[in-house]
């Protein structure tokens, strides 16, 4: 369920590649059409030839008909689990999706929750099936790939499998054993938290780097130069990230999920959110100190939430754009990969017509630029430092 999404599709392709018979059920008819035609609805390295191979071999098929669920021994749920506009998680999203397909489930199936869920959702799903008198094994096996490298990481990362009994864990381990020999067993509540902690850890690390960047920058110092120096041949600081616009569809919302889980007493998580989400405004405010922004046309390079991606979900480039639309004379945006935003123009136009450039997404192509106007480069892609 949700098999045409960023997580579902690579997983479906990976299972099919390992010889399993895979049926994708998704409510998005356009995505189903695209996938059935052997195309990817989004960028995912090396996935397209594997998708075509699986379609040709007849081991993979996509449909909008939930009846396909009844034919499966194992049903994997990979629907989106976003937070709402008030940053509340929706612990009912998965149960609602399952209820709407209720008549297609049958005794003896295994339901694997692969979506990142609010802690307690696995227990609720177990109860849901029990209340319906259905004997379905429920497992929670979180997805931990990074978008863009799924086809490599699905076969190389250990798979966490969780279930209420050893029997369920064994069954889930057998399924994911088709991808890797490394299986890590946990209880469902432990695994739910393990997934959230993984993303929160990464989000907090990015926030630490962004706070250090702001601190150094406020004193006229270049954070990236300092970071490189302190990390050189010094293993304990080797993982200190560079500054950058850190958001995307997972890190931010999973930090907010954990905040809700701790009754909003998650000081570190909320602080990380303020630092990361505050970076676009900080950059613009710094620019206003040096430039008459209200008279300038500003070009934003990169609208995806991360480099070499076409995914704009929760991208801070759009937050930056909104701030600049209010404070600058004009804003023009470009991205070599994003196809879902008609307002974007090509890189040459942005370069030729902007008074100022901001590299918002570290797409590799921007490292080759030799701009004549001032550039904000918090990623230090051009090697000229990060100072704003
Ligand atoms: N994107 C990532 O890198 C990533 C990594 C790890 C975990 N996750 C988690 O995986 C889950 C899915 O994320 P995603 O990025 O793939 O989301 P997505 O929006 O790309 O995909 C979700 C898919 O589910 C489909 N869908 C929604 N409701 C449905 C329903 N009731 N029945 C059938 N299909 C339905 C949608 O049409 C869509 O194709 C989320 O919980 C997310 O937090 C994402």
C-alpha cells in the first residue's frame, strides 16, 4: 500500500529484483500509470532499469485496485505520514488507510508497517485487526534509506524487524532476508522509537552545524574554514556537518513527531527546528545589512530539499523564496531537476538577470559556476567561503 511513493517504489523494485512476486497498490492513478509504463515518478538512482526488468519479467505490477491486497501473503504499508499545519502527527493515518481496505485482508497474512509512525501505531494496528476478528501478523520494519540511494542501501543496510512475538519477527526477518543477511530484532515500540531517534539525531546534528555557522558568521568568521581545520585528521569531529538548509519530508516532521510524543517538552528538538527553519530568514536579514535588497532581483539556485534530488517537499528553498518575495524587488528561481513548479526558469536566465545569487540547494552543477554578482553559498560549493 503506497507502493508508488519514494519509499514504496524502491522497496517494491528491490523485492521484485530478488525474485519475489510484487503487486503495488497506490491510490495515485497517475503514479500507477507512470510506473506501469516503466518510468519513475521521481528521481531514484539506478531504479529505472531495475523497474523495467521487473515489469518485463512479470514479477512487478502496479494498480489502483485494492483487491490486489487479498492476493498477497505479505502486505507492506508505505503511505505518507506527514505532520499537519500545526505540526501535529496524525496517529490515525495508517489505521484509516487500513480500514478503507478492510475487506481485502484475510487470516494468515502479514502486515508490515514500513512508514515512519507515531509511537503506538503498531499496537493500534494490532488491535484494529484483533477487533475485526482477523488473524493477521503485524510487524513494524522501518525504512532507513536515504532518498536517491535506495537501490544501493536497501541491499546494504541492516533491516530492523519488530513484532510482538518471535514468530512475527521470524516471518518479517524471512521477508527482509531477501534483501540482506543483516537483521536486527526489536520490540515494536523500540523500533518505532529507533526510527524517530535516527532522524532526530541527524536533524539535531544539522542544527548544531547551522547554529555554529550563525555564531561564526555573526563574528565575521567563516564556519566552513573552521570546521575543515578542526576536523582535519581528527576523528572525533569528522562527522561535524557543514551548514545548510536542512529540511525535507522526513527530518523536520519526524522531529515534530517526537516532540508530540514527549508532550512538547522536547527542548533540543524544538531548538533544532528553530535553528534549521530559521536559517533562510537569518540569511536574508544578513543580506539586508549589506545590500539594498528592496532594489534587487535575487536568484535562488536549487529548489529541491537536497542536492541531486527533484523532491521539493518541505524544502527550505521555498521558505527562502517567500521571505525574499516580501523583501526583495524580485525573485527568480531555478532547479535542474524539479519538474513540478511552472514558475522556475533556466539557470542561464537566473544568472544573467539577477543582482544577487543564493545557492539554496547543493546540486553539483552549481560548483562549476563563475558568477559575476555576489553569491550566498552557505554550502561553500564555490570554495570561496560561507560568510554572508
Ligand atoms: N522519503 C524518504 O526518504 C523516507 C525515508 C524513510 C522513511 N520514510 C517514511 O516512509 C513513508 C512514506 O514516505 P514517502 O516519502 O514514500 O511518501 P510519498 O508521499 O512519496 O509516498 C506515499 C505513497 O502512498 C500513497 N498512498 C497514500 N495513501 C494511500 C492509501 N490509503 N492507499 C494506498 N496508497 C496510498 C500515495 O499516493 C503515495 O504514492 C513516510 O512515513 C515517511 O516518513 C520516508
